[in-house]
C-alpha cells in the first residue's frame, strides 16, 4: 500500500469498522461535553441541575461509555500492523 498525505490508502474492513466506531465515540463525547458545559453555564452563579438534567447527563455518559467499548473492540480486530498504522494516520487527520 502506498500512503501519502493526499492518499492514505485503502483500509481493511476491520479498520473501516474501527474508524466508524471512532467517529461514533467522538460524537458521543461531544454530546456529553456540550450538555455538561450548558449545565455549567446555566448554574454557574446559582442553582443546581434538575433531576431530569442529571439523568440526561448520565444517559449521555452511558452512551459514550458504550461507544468507547465498541471502539476498543473494533481496534482489537485490526491485526495487521500496516493496516493499524494507516488507520492511526487517518484518525490523526
């Protein structure tokens, strides 16, 4: 496989699955931190989050945890060193 910055090469099916899992994990992290930031801003001077807000934050964290587990599992299926390096290069772009 010939990799360049413009053409990182074709990933295996396992690496493509890991890449998709990474994107899902990144999205769930963003949702969690956006909610956390909104609550922090809302209650920075006074008050406390409602039970519903706390529950929503807990739900977002559970979703993120499951996405992290799915990414770790997908990465464990990428056995080929060259394929793993191509995937890591893609994740860093």
